[in-house]
C-alpha cells in the first residue's frame, strides 16, 4: 500500500488502533508524509464546514461541469485557508500558536479572542507518573494548564510542547517563555485544543539545568 493510500485511510478513520499508531510513528520520521496528512485533514475540515453551513449539498446537487467543480474546489480552498490557523479575524492579523504564556499571546487582541473554558492542574511526572486527561470544552475555548515547579514559579521558564507516539516524540512548539506572577506558586500555560490532535503530550519547562516534565492525554472534542 502506498503512502498516499495510507494517508487517505488514516484521515478517513479506517485504520485500527495498532495500524494507526504505526502510521503516526511513521509520520514523526517522515515530514513530507505528515504534511500530506495535514493537508488532507484541512481539506476534510473545509468540506465539513461547507456541509455545516448548508453550502455543500447545493454544490453536490449541481451537474459536475468543469466550471462548477472549480467553484466547489475554490470554496473548499477558502475554508481550508481559514481553518489553517494563519490568522484570527479580529481586524488585525496575529500569528497562530498552539501554546503561550497568556491568552493574548495565544490568540491575539480583539473582541474575537476566546476565553479560557477549562483549567487543569498537572503534577511533574517525576512526582506522579500517571498522566492527566484533558478534555476540550464542548463549546470550544482555550485550556489553561497550571503547573507547580519545585524551584518556584517566579523565575522564567522555557516551555516546550511535544506529541508523544509510542517511544517517539515530535516537538510541536518550543521557546515559549512562561513565568508566574510575583508571589505566585503556579505557572499558567494556555493551549488551543482545537489545533491539537487527540493523543498523548508532554509539556516540558526548562530553566538552566532544571527540567520539569508534565504528561497529559488530550481527548477528542465532545
């Protein structure tokens, strides 16, 4: 079976759990394959948005002439761009991020900035090996992760978020500076669960020779 066929089956959800895990491990070692899967997932999301907005059925009901097919493909492409997280439509463009030390840094300023809908407290995996399960809010929104570093929360840490598949890790975002407020014992890290695939993740805080790891499992959105 070709890589393209495997990507199509993965996006369609036709793999069993063992095959899915093997394929995810292959994606970690093959960036072009991961990029193909990402493109297919975004196209699928664009078509779903067309369906939810009621625009898909009329397009499918029309005769499949070349011009109508191009309009159909263009509509899906527009939604693909909107769903790619390039900008949030607030009147100002802002870079899309998966993780940040504040809500404003994650989604940018403006009236469309989303609120924190769920908060989870994570313990260091050195103190508690079991991972915490994080469930995205049903109505959307951001997730706040709170951690308690042994060396204190007032110092600045570099945060790294990685996807864990089997024994392999893929760093999704790094060099994010996080720091607790004066006198605080907690550090807040904000995630956008809508931009993350369900699965196992590791959040790492580093400062000099200090490293703290926090494991969590992200469930699929309800």
